[in-house]
C-alpha cells in the first residue's frame, strides 16, 4: 500500500533536474504552482510541448 501512496506524490521537474533523487513538489510553497488549477506550470508547459511535438510528427 505504501507504493501506491508514493506514486500519488508529485515530483518537481525543476528541483529534480540534475539530482540523482527526485524532489517532492512543494505545491503552494512554489512560485511555479498555479493555485487555480492546482498544477505546476512547468509540468503544463512540458505537457504542451510533448503534444506539439506529437502533432508535428503526425503531420510529416
């Protein structure tokens, strides 16, 4: 049951970059946290970039 709970903890892509260990998301204590959507802006930007890349690849 612990592994299920650990999977629900979001990791910060910015704090974890270049680190051998993943850093837990700070949520409301982070400047990148969007309160209205309760998501990390960095994660949203990355997700949108992935969608854009996939759309470009399908358009070839």
